[in-house]
């Protein structure tokens, strides 16, 4: 039986390890943390991400996990609601799924397979090479340094990937002019099925309910200004109130005691020009960190995992030679590349108009222009937004 190491038990790594183990590959999943009870940003599963989990055979397990379908999206221009979009016609509808619960569900399903092993508390430090081929990783564990070896290494360890740094693969960086402050407030608002967006004059606020009973808030700010916000302490939420509707203003004031300390998402968007090296593949944020625009990170990561299981899982199951394994890894990048490029390019459009405080931006996001777009451009805008919902390419799990 051939074996693989998957570094990082995020959405891409957890799902990939499960799928490889299903195919009869011996898999060791290495996770830096000892549990998943930590703050995550990407918790909205689009239809594309839900479909990837369905393709993996986890439909019932996903439905049984904490999740909350979103029924309505409301868009505000300052205090005024200008657009209401019903999502009831979507099948499946986007849903909020807390990542800790989802990841625990996936690794619990994986643990039922005899050829799966999860090693928690393992921090990967470097790649082990033999004759210019990756054959394992050096790591620190809870009991001391340890080497892990395998026939193939797949890095899914996120945008700060140690494997990415050590492999030194060439990348293309897309400069971003904004960051996102994330926090949550105890209690749901406005209800348990509605997400809201507030735009105007250089401000963008996103909020949505969580199945865990609180409201997630994301506030887009100019890159590099988080230090000023931290100095405000709990008063940072007061900076939002001039730009939101009266009911939200009242809600925020009444729930200050339940406001979690905000933390920063340093927005990075780039992609490796090469995701592979002999014996090594990077997927998910390790290969292509996504902007938060459109909520794509978790969804493209899950889709990466399905495609990787198709190509590399088949090659490992067939006990292929090294050249065949490397060829399979290159085919994964070839299949995923068009979708990643398309979505990352789309993610650069909205911030130019919504976050900027330029005259052009103020005109584009003015209430009359939004109303015009809603009335006359609805079909066109829905078509343009479809890649965020359903992806660009077809991703199907091969049997």
C-alpha cells in the first residue's frame, strides 16, 4: 500500500485525507493544533463547496453538523435598504457552517478507515529531500522532533504554509489595498436566516448569523489601519454606527457586552505559478490564498481536494512510479488553474468600487445606481456572480 502525508487539517487537508483513505491509500494527516476550537474566518459554504462535500459522500454528515442555510441577503446604502435577494430558489442554498464542527466531522469519518491516521500537535518545519525529491517532512511534535516519510507529500497548511516557504516555488502576488476586521456579537440579528451588507463612502460591513447563536461581523478597512482600531478597544464598534441602519445601530449598542475582541485578517491574494515539485503538491491557500471577496477560500479548497483525490488518489492506489505521481500532480494544477485565476480576477473588481472613497466609487454605489442595476441589470449581474456560487469548472468525484 502506498502512503501519503497531508500537511494541515483545514478544509482541503481534512477532506483530501478522507478521500485518499477511502481509495485505499495509507494517509497520515499532520495538524499543528491539538484541536479545532479556534477562530475561523471562512464559514460560508457556497453551493460549489456543498457540492464538493456531497461528491465526497458526506451529505448526511454535513446536514447533521451545525449549519444554517441563508434565506435572504439584504444590501444597504448607509441607513437605507436598497436590495433584498431571496436565496430560497437555490438548491443547495449557501449555508453557514462553523469550521471546527465541520473539520471534526470529516476527521471522525476518516477515523473509521483503517489506513487513516491523524497526528495532532505536529508543526512541520522543513521538507526532507533525497536526490532532489521530497520524501518526507521534519516536524516538531508534542514529544520532540520527528521525521515523517511518504511516497508523496501534499501541503494544505494555509497561506502561512511552511512547505510553501521551504519549497520556494515562484508566485504571482496580487496587491490588496484592504484588510478585514472580524468579530462576533452575542445574539442573532436581524434573524436566523438573513445576511446583510452595508456599503458606502469607503465603508463595507458584512454580517451574517451563525448556527452557534451569535452574529459574525466583517468590517473592511484600509490596509495597515488596524493599529488605530485596536487602540479603541471595545469602542471600535462605535466607528461603524454612522454607516448602518437604525435597527443595527440599536442592536450593536445593546450587545456591547457580548462583543468578542476583533481580530485582523491580513488580506492576501496570490497564486503559485507552479504548485508542484518532485514528490510534492500544494493545494488550497498553500497554493493560492484567496481574497475574502465572495467567500471563496473554503469552497475552492474543498474543490481542490476532490480534484486531487481524483488524480493523485488514482495514481497512488495503482502503485504508480514517481514519474506518474508527479504527472498526476501537474494535472491537478492544470485542471484547477482556470477556476482559480477566474475567481481571483473577479475578486479584484468589487473592492475598486465598494471600498474606495473616490468620486467614481461614490457614483457606482449610490442608491440610484444600485436601484438601476437591480431593475435593469439583474440577470447580467446574476450571471457574473455565478462563479462565486457554483464555481467555474465542473468538479465531480471519480469512482
